[in-house]
């Protein structure tokens, strides 16, 4: 299966380091207070208020950040979290959660790039659609957190059972 190499320890560590590195870079290119992809369920008015707070150079840096960093980032976190979920859960197929996050983020990025390109023209329908995909992404991230917590709990429970059964055998 495609995820098998990504559940191995050193590959997960490499993906984790890439995840952290790109996340750090993204924070320097995305305007934290005004980045639409960091908001939840924003309105058309809130979106254009945020974009109006940015000067043309800042909007261009934002576009560059989406193209050069956020697009590759969605691939990195797809493989990292798919591998991590497979490691934690074994053969259960939870990879669809990072896949949904990646797909909604990809569509959100395309819509956001279009909004930024057409700015200052108001594109209400485009903004509502982008907000839908941004909100969906964050809901799926919440699902990912739940899957990760369940996986950690399951992993620790398995280790505890294994260590207690090995101690029983020794006695």
C-alpha cells in the first residue's frame, strides 16, 4: 500500500520535520490576522475587511505563500498524518481524513488565489464557496484530532496489554 513507507519511524520523523519547517515558513508569508485560510466560517464582509487591511505587496506575498508553500504543505501533511494514523491504528483505514483535509485545502487555495487575483472586485459567491471549503477543512482537522487521540489511546492500551502479558509469562 502507498502509506506503508510513511508509517516507518524515520520517515514519519522526516515528514514531521518537513511539516514543522513548512508551517514555520507559512507563518512568515501568511498574514495571521488577515489570512482567510486560518479563519472559520467567515462572511463576505469579513473576508474583504481582512483583505483590505493588506497592502498590494502583502497580498502578493500572501499569494506567493499559498502557491509556493501551502500547496506543497497539503501533500506533506497528507502523507505525514496518513502514515501516523496507520502507525497508530494499524490496518484501519483512517487515511481518508487527511485526504479530505488535503482536498478541501486544495480547493480552498484555488478559490483564494482567484479571490486575491480579482481583488478589489467583490466576488461574493466565490468568497462564500471559499469560506465553505475553509470551514470544512477545519471541521475535518477536528476529526483528525479525534482520530489521533483515539489512535494514541489505542496504541498505549496495546503496549500496556503487551507489557502486562509478558510479565505474566515470566512469573
